């Protein structure tokens, strides 16, 4: 018995020494010798009502304890991280003793009005009673310190503290300070949480206080004062809400990062409890780094009987940092790799590089061969266009929607994954694994209040970001209609379960789908292959048909590229020079999105003329393969603005409009029929395909020449100018209006203007075409006569 008493005394002495060490840190730690004690100054601000949160940085404790001689004192930061709740109470009691006197002085000096005087007198009475309680703990009318506490004490983690995976939290971390990353799945409404209940006795007029430390409590009914106990009075206590202490309380549901989920497992979830000023710091869809105490959550009532020895867990939030990284969690290399000065220098150097657009395009998924136009469109989608709000409140969306439809094996899903990592808020989902409620929002019951609450789906979580939907064609028709409103109005309207509200879903959509039969069928029309509702299809700004076609040169280049990536684990070197790293590219995109370009008069006139000409051209065709609507015009505007953003310009000029029109034309090559005959390509996967396209133009011209000779033998050139006699099925081979003399029908000669126009429609920029001409002079693939403006085949010996 004597040994047990001695051990208890030793423990008490250790606790007293620990409290003295903590109080010494609060009183004497100086981060700046000019301003004195760092935390004493904050305590004075708390007493004056200017500060509500006291954040104690563990790095400060490490620096303070590093000067101590006692080895036990130097391990104080580790003991705090292993028993967070104990040290929160310990530091709070120290701050209470230091702040009560300053609060009494502050209340004495701020009695102005009668109303404030009554409130201040009440607060002053409570603090005087608390001060007597601290000086004489045996006082019968003890007041809980939480009742007059006007601050929330939290611990800020050490900067070198490593975050752990959510599924690595186990029984060994119970009570410890943990740091982890996750995606906010849902947040509850901020509710008042009672901490101290105050009663008054109608018999003896004594104030009774009840501190609440659990999720449930039983209100007191009998007064514990000696007078009421002697008189044996009962049911004399009345609860006083105005005298009680309430704090802001919010629950957050945190989901494991998709990049940390093992194959075949479902994501883990954790409940986070936030108090005071930590509430309302994150929204559904945010990627956050959370630091908090990992604690058990005891069950009560029938749930306790059913769970037995098991218990739920939660995290008591201490620090929240909202990140800008990808929600997949695989982009561990963020802007932290480079300092602000290094990042500014890298972006300034990038702006001065020649052929910036080609460099940025090549830096997107360089491990994937070709698809230059698709990557350019993805770059524009990531940059986007500013949202416009008219004077009457109408919103014109600025996000660019992109759809990739093509054969299996053309790297559609890989492109979607890359786009997810580059977007500040990228969400990846599949069409077959998502329902309409999973994409928009679901109505659930709040486990705390049992009230109806909303849980945002993928589109809501990707607000101000990018939502990538793979297997878009596998979605049910009812689920496809759920995203109609999101794609145009960028909102989600909910009217079910007694909830009638509208959520923001300002997200760009990148969808990938397969044709109707799994692969592109050339015996069907393009729209039969696409098999998407017109109402949904018209909402996409760009639609690319990626067709896997057989070509020896391209297949060899693709195979060499893939084998090089597998052998070296990096993309082969390109002629554009050094590629841009993902952190720099992500920061470049983020800075470009801050620019808000406006249309110049010339650009507006150019867009208007293009729209009118396109509509007129479609009206002259009996069965047009594409339809131009006002949404098509808005797509040109958004793409042009995105081009200007990439160049950090505040004005959209005609060059941007022409580049946007070229990109739109390249995405519609298959739709106009030019990519459906023979082995012709519907798109250019790389600039190396330019010689192939030109050779194919010679082949088509030779075929047209042979058919004309068979049909017009002996009739001479005059018969060719009768439009009624000339009905060539391949209308894209040659235009009769361009015929000038008999040399135009030479199958071995092409006009440079015709070649340039055809390649432009296939997505080749002016810069790439000029580069091809210069390289051709060295390689001698074709013979170019710049004086006559012709291009001809090189005659073989």
C-alpha cells in the first residue's frame, strides 16, 4: 500500500512538473525578441476579444525544449503528439489562469450601454467566480472553465510531420496526433453544440452547472445545494439557455484518395469533428490535409449493446489545409518542389520560348504517341474561358466540354487520367459505375440531427475543375439526361425528399466513349456510329473521332514510341525541345486562368462571318453531316478566348479565331466524309503524317483523273466545265471553280494552296506546314516549285 502511495505521488509530481514546463513555454517563448513572448501577446488579444483561436505550433515547442538539459523535457513534443487531449486540457487551463484577469479588466472598461452593462456584469460575475474556484478548488459552487473560455486551443503540426494513408490508421494511433490527406465527401450544416448547461434553482436561487463531455446527456432535475438537500426539494432546476455555453460544431466526411486505394478495395472513410473557427473551412470536393486527434467514439444505448467491445473512431480536427492538387492524390509533386521565386523564373522562361503552344501540347501525356489535336483541345479545356454574367444575371458558361469517341486501344482512358492530374480539382468516374444521383447529388439523412441533407456527386465535387467520364456510351439514357443541365447551365437542381435547392456544378466535362458497335463501322454514317442523343451531343464544344487505321509508317512510329517508353520509362525526345514538367505546367495553367480576355471588334466580325458562311454552306447540302447552331458559335468564342489566355493576352484577335476554327475543322474531318474512303485518315495523330496525307491526295487525284478520262474520252476540256455533266462521287477531290488550265488536271501536280487548305482542315497549323516545307528541301520527298505554287511527286529513275 505504501508503494502504491509513493507511485501516485511520483505521478503527481511528474504532472506538476509537466504543467510547469508548459506554463514556462507559454510565458517565455519568444519568436521575436522585439515583441516579447509570442503566446502572452496572443492571450492578451484573446482577453480583449480580438482573437478566438490559440494555435500552439509544435515547431515552437521543439525549439523551446531543444535548449533544455533534462532529456525528459526535450521529449515534450513527442508526448503531446501521443496524448493530444490531455495536453489540450493542460494548456487550456494555463491560458485560463492567464486570461481571466485580463478579461475582468477588459469587461470593467467596456461598460457603455445599459444592455451591454447587464451582459458584462453577468460575464464579470462568472469570471470572478471562476477565479475564486481556481484559487480555492474546494468551493461548492464550482464553475466549469469551459463556460467562460473565449478561445479554442489547437495544435499546429510540425512542418516535417509526414502524412499517413487513411487505411493505415489503426489502434496504435488512438489518442495520437495524425496527419492525413483526403477528399471531402460531404459536410453537415454548422450546428450549436452544448458544452456547459446552466440551471437555476427556483427554491434557493443557486446556479448549477453541468459540463457535457459526451454526445448525449441527462438533464439535472434536483438541486445539489445543501439547502435543497436538507429540505429534500426536487424538480426545482430550470435550464437557462442564455447562461449555457454553446460552440459551433460541424461534421465532415472524409474519403480516401483514389490513388491510395489498392486494387479491388473500396475507399475508406473517416468522420471528422470540427469545433469553433475550424468549421466552414472546406467544401465537398476539396482536397485537404487534415491534422487531428484520432479518438474512439463510444456508442450508447442499443447500439452499444449491439457493437459489444467494438467502437467507432473519429478525428478531432486541429488543423485544415485546403490544397490545389489533384483529387487522385498521385500528384505528390506539387508546387512544393519549387519555391515561389523558382516557379516565377520557370514560367517567365517558358513564356519566352518559341513555339509555346506546341511545347505545351507536347507536354501533355508525352508518353502517348500522337493525338496532337486532341492534346491541344485538352490544354484549351484546362485553361478554359471566363464565365460571363450579363446585366440581368444570365450566366454564359466558359468551361469547354470535350468528347473523345473512338476505337478501343487509342489511349482515351489514359488521356482522361492525365487530365485529372493536371486539373486543380479533377474527378474521374465511369459511366457504367455511376448513376444519375452519383453524378449530380444524392439526398441522405444527417446521422447527427436526422435531417435531410445533400451529398454532392462527381459533378458537384468537380466544381471549378474538370470531371472526366469514361465509358460515356455505357451510361443509361436516364443518367445521361441528368447531366444536360450541368453541361449548359452548370447547376444541379434538386427537388426530392423535401429538398428543393440548386447546387453549383461549374465544371468542364471530358468524356470518352466507344462507337455504337464497339469499333467504327465505315458502312454506317458518322452519326449512326456516334449514337448519342443530339441534345447531349450539341452541348460538347469539340467531338473527336479517333479511328484506329492501318498504316505502316504510323504503326511503326507508334510501336517504336511505346517500346521506348517501356524501356526507358520516359517519353522519347522531341524536336520541340525540353518538355515542361507537370508542376510548372499546372502552375502555368492556373496563372493563365486568371486572365479575362475580351473579344476585339475584328475577332467578333470574323466569328460572325464564319458562322454565317458555315450555315449557308450547310443549307446548300441536301444531307449535311453536321449542323451549326448558336452553341457552335459560342464554342468558337470559348476556344478563341482560351488561345488568348494561353498567351497571357487580354484581347482576343483574329489569329485566335482562326486557330479555333482550324481545331474545330480538324475535329469534324470524319463528319464531312473525307475520312471514310479507302485508307484515308480522319485525323492526324502526329506531324509525321503530313507526307502520308499528301500522297493520299495524289492517289485521289489520280483516281479522279482516270474516271474523267473514261467518261469524257474525245470530248476535250470544254465538256469538263459543264457542271451538269460532271458528277464525281468524291466531291472533296477537286473543286471545279479552281480549274484554270489543263495543268490543273495533271495527277502528278498539286497546288500548294490546295495542300495547305487540306492540311489545315486536318488540324495542321501554319507553323507545322512551314516546318514541313523546310524539311522537305533537305529530304527531297516532294518537288516544290514556289514560283508556280505547285507541289509534285519526285520522279524515280
